[in-house]
C-alpha cells in the first residue's frame, strides 16, 4: 500500500530554504495539472450535493453490472445495479471528507507541536523529536488496525487513526521550517526587542511556514486517500451502502475477470485523486523552493 | 564516535520501551479485554474468572511488567482466543514477511535507481518529465490494486505464475520464487516509484555541487561525472530513505499478504484483529514497532559511520 | 424440554460466526463456521429412524451416505486434492473450542461416529453396524464393527466408546456437550457391544450422536487434542501450516474401503477473490463455499468447472425487533414485507442461487408450505399499511454483521424500502457487538440480516416467548409447537405448518432466501456432497477422474 510505504517524513527532500518569497512566477505545469485535478474533484463533490444522474441508493435490479449506456446509466451499473457515475460523484464527497478530517487532525495537532519544537531550547526540542520518532513507528495502517481492535471498525475510527498517524510528519516539517524562520534577521530583531514567544509564533512563524503546512497537507491528503482505500479493502472502513471509491474497488474486485470496469472506474478515480494531490503538493513545493524548480 | 553509537543505542532502547507502554495502554487499559475474549459468554461470573486468568486483577504496572518481562525472553503469552502461544507464531510468520519485504526492496531498488537517475539527468527534457510522471503514476496506484491487476493478467489470463499462496524456500526453491514474483512486483514497483523520487532529488542535489562542475570542466561528460562521483554521494540520503521505507514496506505487506494469501505477520495481524485477539495484536504490533525502531537505529548509526560530515562532530 | 435443549446456530457463510444458543439462549460464543457446513439439531423426530417405537438400523456398505459419488469409482490414486475453505480452525480440539471450523475438517474424515446422517437426513450405521432401541426409548444397544483400529494401531472397542461418551459428559467445555447429559450410563457389554441408558427418552440423542459429540476418541491421546487427532477414520491428520492449510493423508489401515485420494489439503482463504483465483489457476480444485455468487460467471465453462447448487438448512432473513416500536405494529412489519421484492433481492445479492422463502423454513423441511408469495411486491399496499399505522416518515437502522450475504442484500433492501418511504440507515457491527447487543439482551436493534443455519430451529428462533432476540411473542405459536413435538407424526406436521403460516401472517421477520450449498469444482472432481447435511466436509468419497 503506497500510503503506508510513503515515508512519513521525507528526509532528503529539500531543506525548507526560504519560504517567504515564492520564486519568480514561473510557469509550473505540475501545479497546474495537480490544481486542475483537485479542483475537478472538489467541483464534482459539490455538484453531487445537488445533483447526480441517479440517486446513489437506487438499485436497478434489471441492470446488474451492466455496461456503460445500458438503462440510461452513463458509466454502467455495479453488481447491485447502482449507477456508477453517481457513485463516483458522491464517492468524491467521501474522499474529501475522509481527507479533510484526517489531515485536519494531523495539521491541528502537528503544526503547534512543530512550532513548539522549533522554538524551545535544544534539549526540549530534542525530546520532542524523540517522541515524534516513536510516533513515526505507528504508520496509518498499523494505527487503524489498533483502533479497529479497540473501538471497532468504522469510517470514523479509520479517519481518526489516519489523522493521528500523520501528525509526526507535520511536526518534523513544521519544526525545520520554524528553525529557519527563527534564525531570520527580523525575528532575531523582534526577540531582541523583547517580544514574547507566543507573539513571535503567531506574528512571524505561522505566516511564514503556512506554505510548508499547505504542502504537507496536500501530501498527507494523498496518503489518507490511499489509506482509506486499503482499509476498505480489508473491510475496516464504512458500510456497504456508503458511497466510497475504496468500497467500489473492494466490491468490484470480486468480479474483475468478468466485469473489469467495476474495478477500473474507482481505480482510476483513486489514482487521479492521489496523483492530483501529489502533483499539487510537489508543485507548491517547487514554487516555494527555488532549488528544485530553478535548475 | 563510540559515544555516538552508545547514545543512539540508548535512545533506541528507551524508545522501544516507551512504544511498548503505548501499545500496552491502548490494547489492555482501553476497553475490557476479558469481555472481548469472552464475547457474549460474558456472564458476570465468567468475566470475573477470565479477569483472574488474564491477570487483570493485578495492578496495571504489574501486568505491564509481567508482559514485558515475558517478552524479553520470547514469551508473548498464550492467546485467550486461540489457546495457542503467540511468540512462536510471530517468529514463524515474521520470517515469511521478511522474505516478502526483502524481495520487494530489491525490486524497488532495481526500478528506482535507473528511473530516478535518468529523471534527474534529463530533468529539463521531455524524457525526464515522462519518467517523473511515470513515478507519480506509480505512487498513485494502491499496492493491492497493483496486486489484483497483476494476478488478473499474469496468473488468470496468461497462466504464467501462481495467483498466490506461499511455498517454503527450503523445500522448493523454484516454487518459492515462482510464488513470490508477483507479490514482490506489486510491493516493489509501487515502492520503486516512491523511491525514484528521492533518487531523482538526491542526484539533482549532487549535480549542483562544485565537484561535479569541476569534473565536467575537466572534460568529463555529465553522465560519467554523475556515475563516478554523484551517485556515490547521492547514495547516502537514498540509503536513509531505504531504511525508512523498509518499515513502510513491512506495513504495506499487510495488504499484499492478503491479496496473495501469504501467511506472514501482516495476515496474522489482520486475522487477530478480526478475532478480537488483543494479546496477539499487542504482541504483533510491538514486534513491528520495535523492528521499525531498530531499523532507524541501524540506519542512523550507519549514517553516522559513513558520512564524514557527521563523523567530524 | 426438547425445545430447551435445541441449539441455534446462526452461521455466516463466510467470515463466519456461529451462535450456539444453549439452554434457552444463554451462553453464546462467537466462533466460526462456513455456513454451508451447518450444525443441525432436530426438534422433532420425524426424519430419524429412532424414537420410542424401538427401531433398528441396518448395515450399509462404506461409512456414511454423505457423498453423492455414483457409478464406477476408480482405483485409489496417489494424487492430492486441494480444497479452498474460508475459516481456519484456531486449534484441533473441538472439546474445548466451539465453532464449525474444526469438525468441518476432522469429523467423519479423521474421527468417526457410531451413526451417521445420510444425504436425505436419515440415520445410517457408522462405527455401529446396527442398534436397537427399547420400546420405552431409554436403552440403546449398539453392535460395533469389529476389526476397527485407531490410526495409532490400537483396536477400537466398546470400552473406547464408553470412554468417549463419558469424556463428553465430564471434560468437554463447549456447550454442545450438554446434549450428552441425558446419558445415565454407558457400559461395554463385550468388546463389540455397547449399552447406553438414557435418564429420559430423547428423540434427539441419536441424531446428536452423528455430530461432533459422537466422535470416538482414543483414551491415550486426549491430552494432546489441540495438536494431534487420532481417530478411526479414512484419513489421518498429517500437518498444519498456521495461516495456510491443514493436510490429511489416507489411512492405509482403514476398516472400510480405502479412501480414493491419497492426500487432501484444506487450504484457507480470507479473501474470496483469492480463492476464486486459486481455482482459476489450478492451485485448488474445489471452492467449498462460494461467497460472491456474482463472480460465478468466470466458472461458466462447463467443460472445465462444475457448479454444485445444493441445499442447506440456512434461512437468510432480515430479522425485525418485533417488540420495539414501531416494529411491534404488525402493519409496519407487513408493509416492510410488501415493500421488498424478494426475487429481485435474491437475483442481485446471490445471483439467483437459493430459493425465496416466506417463513422460517426451507423447502427440505418435512412441513414445508410454500409461502414465498405471501407478500407480493406491492409498494402501494406497503404505503397504505404504513399510513394506517401512522408511520409515513419511518426511519429504521439496519445492523450488518460482517458476512457477505448481509453486505450483498443490504443495498437492495435499502433501495426498495426507500421506494415505500422508509429510510434505512445501515451500520456495520462487529461479531462481538452483534452477539453482545443484538443477539443478547438488550436486543438493541431495529433490523439485522443473518442466516439461521440450524435444521428445524423454528422452535428456538420463534418459540412464541419474548426470550429470544426476535422478541416474537405469541402464545398460540408456543402451544402449537409444544403440541406438535409431543404428538404423532400427522399432528407434528400439521401443527408446524400452522406455525409457519402464523409466522408469515404476523410478518414476524422478512425472510429472504433459503441459503444454497454452493460449490465450484474442477470438472474432473467427483464425489462432492450435493447438500450440506452434517458438521463435516466429508472428503471420503472424493476423487478425480
């Protein structure tokens, strides 16, 4: 599962150099492609709130696993006669929802911890980083399996587990960004002028690392999508009537030999979403970090 | 220098201890393991008996110490669900998973090194973009989907390879290899795509270094310069990632083992979760976590030994 | 009294769960089964040649009639047959471990019983050549086969039978052992003569002796039951790779005809697709439980695969909490039944395999009345009934245990009920929670889907008193069941037919389909049992042509 293989931290990736000034407004195809895909998914999800070709609840038992076009179903139907196009659209909602909650948890816990680790004395910082290292030894899937044992398998426990498991990567990235900012002249000046740490954190650090946090959100988002798909496959996510791409993939794989489309549609949707968020994140990173895109 | 190693070792030991406490607290203190073990046989009397048998009446610290003490000499306890000792099963299945992980890593390296290096060398050309795009696509494919597709193509359609299950290498080495090709590929290809990005960025980093410019100024082609000097230096960060990735491959094996019906530690974990066998889950999770920490310790130490910049400290 | 002893086995065709409700629903345990290998218990004696009239069994050749092999059987071969199964046992000891996974492999194949149940449900000789029952129904005299040995070489005698029976009474910890409590004494009259005296007549006892509690064990090996299995059967336990497979090999000293296939491997798959792929790529020869019938399309080629579509005693149903408002209103329950298009559910969820049913019965039950069309699909009628009940904006929760048929039926049920204006929210529940909160008090649920697999279990599931999770209360039903069990055959059938009609009229549940025994095998595999009868997957008659 890529989600769990993607190193939670990215050790040799570029140091967060100066993040304040996006380098020249250069044309950035990565960002553009990624942005378009992400926008497309968000738009699809928004539209699905108001309109889908068929209700996702509807099972057209006269058209089971039918090919595209049959019975007015644009992309065909699944094993239970549900409209695939509608399910893909509402699945985008679930994807966004899972991602937002998981990444939200990670960002809300990870960012302050990271800033703290970057601002406190080295000994404390070291201590916090050791904790982060231990935390890192509990990747998303492992965390989700523990949660499933203790709290039972549900989409909520899966999201929470993925979110908690994503905290340490935020801490690491934010901490290194914070250290860079803390050594900038204007912050040194502010400190000499006697501004207190919370004020510095809010006034100077947070705005300057915002870019980094957004990049990390995007990367974690891709991981969360993959994790949800894997958990659906293991039967540890939502129920059989909650539209989700992971569930579609799981239900479709049983008949991959006869009806490969049932796997291909959600597979492509998941792949596109992960690709989109990854490209978006990479694009942002390149934009903020001149070293990679500049060469 | 020695102090560095001792210090890291101490950190590793303390981390492992802390991790074991976290696992213990999550799985023993939260909820009621006796109730979980009994299911609905849980009459008040049966519950009391089971608590006694599981030692849940003792103070929490005593419970933890006896658990950790047992593990120190390989006794992970006996499952209250299956009545089987947990330690031997973990050992047996870990071996299977290690084969899977090792092969997956080899495939990943074989894919990532050329892909990443070429993508870096060609980074301003269309070919470089295409290679980067390929690795992006590889990352976007869930490993289990890759596995399902590989089975559909190479096992079911073409009939070249078995669709799953495990053969012990000692009894049938050829059969072992045949059975492992697809699992290795589905772990390794996706993983290779992830790794390729790090190789690319590491090589790009080195390409900007002065010594490479010097080498080129002296008339070496970029290719030769990169291969002679760049790759060696780039290998340090790549090795670090490799260490981190070994851990993530170990976790990723959970899903791949399910797709290919491989009796490794990942399928043991998923089965134990399904059986609500908390003691087994506890033992397996601690094993995986400690292995993760041990790998980072080894990588850190190796890094300290190899990297001259760190050695100087 | 009979009713009290009747157990219920709710089994899940796949990930598996067996609920053994012993003595009126107390003491349940989550365990394992594969659904089609259901455990059964009779509550009426109608199909068993036993009972107070003093019947005699006759000798037939071979072991049991549980294999449908026919005609020209080939000579024994040295081949290996690999069967795909769903749920792996956790140990080999079914005296302390409940669940269907262990007897599925070991019973009949490794351990044998004095009597067996044939495909038609009648009781036929096993290790006992014949037996007589005294007219008062208390004394059973068995004549045992001579020349039978355990696989360790020791002879099997009446002393071993006495030991085995007493061992069930004293050492077994699983609650199925309670069925042996009725035995007052077991004595070895001679090495081949066994006398069993019951404390009171029990039409079920001989039937029970065909199940795991009737397994004949050797006194020398009972301390290692978890890891060894020494029996008299046609196969011996060979080895077990945890998480993968159990291997049985032919017993060369078997008393009956030699098993046809030398090696049988029971290989376990937690993933249905992996099992399908294994058959497609020749790694296994039989899928013993099809969990995704829509995937059967890939086995359409009749020259390569055989699809076995037999019967089980399983009744897949959407259970309703009959005591909880608004489901305590019969009109609401009837409306739900009218809203469901059961043939469409069967077609979409289980690819049309199985039979639509309308009450708590399967077509093979002796009292079967076809009530499948008691509530024809009629949305208008459903809406009208709901309006009469004042429930036009009804919202219900459907709890789904982790079994494939529940996940498969739920989407269609939700959709069809929505057409009638009923909003259904589905929630996934773990087995633990299903057993603890739904199946046991506080019976916290509106609707759930489960396969009740046990034969003749209507007297447990719908006993007319609110002591069961269905919470169906009807003194008339309780009275009819009691009268039927005690009466003669005609009364028994008539009363139970009446019960079936009342249950259907009261819409005590929404019965969906009779669960099929669905297997797929390579076309050259012969001798697979057509119908799932006993607790074992009997491999004795298996061979490849």
